[in-house]
C-alpha cells in the first residue's frame, strides 16, 4: 500500500539550533513507530546539516523549502539542488505561494522542477488559487499554473513529482478548506495531469493538501478529501500538535 505522505514545512522557524534539534529528534522518534505514514521535514537551509544524518537510515526524510533554478555558478546567496542532495535531501518544496509572491515565476518554477527530477529528487510543486471565483475561473488559473510549472518536464521524468494543492487564502488562516471541496479539487488536478501526461501518470502522482492543517482537522481532510498526504505549516513546529497529527493519520 502507498504510504500517506506528511510534509512539515517549518517555514522560518524555529530561531535556535537547539529547538530545531528538539523538533527533529521528537519527529524522528515518533516516525520510527509509524506504519502507514512517510514523514518529510523541511527545515530552513541552515538546519539541514544539523538534522541530516547521511550515514544512517532515518525514519524521517529530509526536504527543503526552495532551491535555486541552476546547478552551479555565480549566483550569490543561492543554494543548488546538488548541494542539498549531498546532505541527504530528497524533497524540495517548489513554488510555495510565499515565494511566488516575492517574484518567483512559473518559468523559474518549471526549471526547478525539471532540475530536481533530472537529479532524481522529488519536487513538491505547490499550486493554488488566490481566491475562489463564483464563475469557476479559478479553475482555469490553476490549470495554467500546473501547465506552466510543468512545461519543461517530459513524461518519462515525472514519477517522483508530488503536487501540493494549497489554496492561498487557506494558508496561515483560521480554517482549512472544506474537505469536500478538497476532494473536488484533487479530482480536477488529476484530470489536468491526465490530459498532460496520461491516465496512469495522473493516478500515480501523489496529491497533497496544504493550508491550516492541524491535528484536529487532519483526519477529516484526509478521509473526505481523499488525498495522498498533507503539507503542514505551523502545526509541524508545534511538537505536541504534530505528534498527535502523525499518530492519528497513522491509524486511518
Ligand atoms: P499553514 O501553512 O499550515 O501554517 O497554513 C501551510 C503552508 O504554507 O505550507
């Protein structure tokens, strides 16, 4: 059976290395006991060497929150996918709305997705509308976003692709999207993928939901939303909440 994927996007948290170690240690300890959940943590770059251990098999996989769209060269302040791979990073969140709002374009995002897949890493491609429109035009927006973000990715390379549907209005909000709406959106995304790459590829691509997920709403989102996993922001650095979330999802 395919494992449920829970990705923790730590964002710019915590602010001390001690806290980072604590969150990662607790998550690791718990992940060891889970049967049906794959846990991925995405700390800020500077904590990667602290939480990574390339010598031992870890129950928690490592990811980051972004990457540069080139492999090497004169790009001041940037980090290459190859550098991360060397530290055991397997997943990279790409196109998060908090990065898109700072000027990241579909063109750059598509290059990142392409580079990651070519280097045998998993992009967690974030897509999502800013608002839901009565006339359904947000669906056209999403379709374009998916097409543009994947336009450099040939069918033969997509097996490691993960899509995270994160409606922008639900990120950092009080409430998540209604589970029935999440279900509808995941079907829509599969349809777009199927038109682009074919039915089998669409079915095998994992779709995650993200936006105000916590330990209370996670089970219903999972069951009614019929998604393959969750991208969790705030709750992933709240040790008690994340522990509870992982334990409950494991029982589903
Ligand atoms: P949130 O963030 O869970 O804090 O809403 C989710 C995300 O931005 O990935």
